[in-house]
C-alpha cells in the first residue's frame, strides 16, 4: 500500500512537472499592437519615400539621356554647322 501511494505521488509529481514545463514553453511574450502598428506605419512611410526618390531619379535619368541623344546628333553632323557659320560664304564680294 505504501508503495502504491509512493508511485501515485511520483506519477502525479512527474505529470505536474511536465505540465508546468510545457505550459512555460507555450507562452511567448508578444509585443504590444501599438508598437507593431507604428513599426508598420514607419516602414510604409520609408517605402513611399524611397519610391518617390526612385521616380525622381528615373525622371532625371530620362532627361539626361534625351540631352545626351541631342548632343550625339549635334556631334554627328559637324559639317553642316561649319557651313552655316562660314563667314566667307555670307560675305558679298566688293566691286
């Protein structure tokens, strides 16, 4: 009879210990919702700011590319520019 009581207490103690250990593992501390919302809002603001910067840089790149194309066209046709600014061709001969 003593042995049975001891076995029951051992089983009960073991079960209680396992229960406490498992319940401690199951509880995960959570951060408050306010903190999460602020973090998400902050990240959203940063994302919008970065996207705006990207759009502005893309516009500037397009502008510079169009200027570069214009300069390339000017450089490709230097003969016509020299002829149009040739002072000898615009002078009237003196009699």
